[in-house]
């Protein structure tokens, strides 16, 4: 099913194309809410090994950029 939603609403719901949502019919009103993920769902979708976790270590070797104390 395809559901067109105005961008402002998409941003406020924190959903994107392909997001799973829950549809609720209350009388003649349709409610759309982001689907809640269980812990089991989140763990199943995450990388199984820490070696495969995304890293952002490239900035660790950079010099200070401002007045931060290291």
C-alpha cells in the first residue's frame, strides 16, 4: 500500500519511505503511527558481531578544532 503524507508530518513522525507504520481506524478517522519495535526486533536487525558495528574513528586522530581541552 502507498500512503502519501505531507513532509511536515513525515518529519514530525520521524518516518521515511519504507517505514513500517500502524494504521488504526476509529470510526471514520484513520490514525497513522510509527510501528513500535520490540527489543527482539531491534536485536535481530542489528549486526551480530561488534566487528561489524559501524565505526567513526577517523576523527580520533585529528587535532583539536576549537578551544576544547584534551
